[in-house]
């Protein structure tokens, strides 16, 4: 079946602009996660959704970052007033129930802030 | 704070050789995962290790877990070029699977 999809695959923006990144999880997966991967580094957790609620948003770096999810479907990560340090690959993952079961990752969105 | 450290960070191997990647974590964790990432691609799940002494094997890769030592190993047997990739270990302590990742090990297998 279809895996996790993300769009756009690449986004180049100017400093100070807002961006929206989209994630479509695997159908039926109730848990959804956003991670960030800076160049040459491991992944950093940003936020976790169970259904459309976000019990853990402790990894969001600042109040410029926000995310929402519609039901058990699409999620959008929004970064306002982008800064150069926001440049990274943003990865979305979903899992069936979020009980430590395997997370399946999307291809990521590469964000470049000029 | 949960920390995960991998070593080595860079590994250059000859085809046919064996080697081990180590993953240490700082506090008791529920599960340990190994992922593979090819350049420009997303992460592919390799193994999930749930309990002390767990061992899993797939092809030329074998992963093990020692929860007392807070250590997991990923052993590569008779490496081939197709294994060239970045390998990440990750652990979770939460009931909902929030992952904390190691820095990744960049593996290059030469002919």
C-alpha cells in the first residue's frame, strides 16, 4: 500500500517568509510524528499527534513553529518568519497506534532558507 | 535527559570484511530501533529490539541488545557495496514511541 508522503519535496524560501509543510500518513495510522534532520546530524523530535491532538509538542524549537492535524489524516507543519537556522530536512513518520510500534518515515521536505 | 551515542561515526570497509557499529544510550529505554538511510532518501526500518538479549538478523546484518549495559550492536558480516548507507539507532522511553536518535554512522563499503 501507499507509504507516508510529504510535500513539497524541496522548498526554498527567503528569510522572514512563512512556509507550510504537509504530511500524509499511512491510512489507518493514528500516530504521527514530525522530526527535523539538520545536515550531517541525527533526527530531532518535534511533535507527536495521536489522532488530531498533540500530547507532546516539546520538541518545537520556538513559537514560530506550529503544527496541526485533521482527524487521523493530513498534518501540516508551519514555520513562521523563517530563519536560516531552520534550514533542514523535515521528516514525518506515522505508526499504527503510537505504542512504540514501528514508525514509517516519509521522504522528507528539504527546506532551505536564504 | 536521554542521550544516544553511536560509534564510529564514519566507517570505511572493504568488501568481504566484518565490522560492528555500537550504540550506547544513557537511561533505561523501552525499545531500540535500527534504521538505514540512503543518500537523499528517507529512513528504512531494519530492526526493533524489545528485551535484554534480543538478537535479530536479516541478511548480512545482525543486531543485538544488552539492556544492562545500555548497549546495542549492529554487526555487518562480509560487507558488500549495497550496504553503503547511514545507519541510525534510536531509542524510546515513552509509551507513545517518541524516538531519540544517535548521530548516525556513515558506512562506505569499497571493492
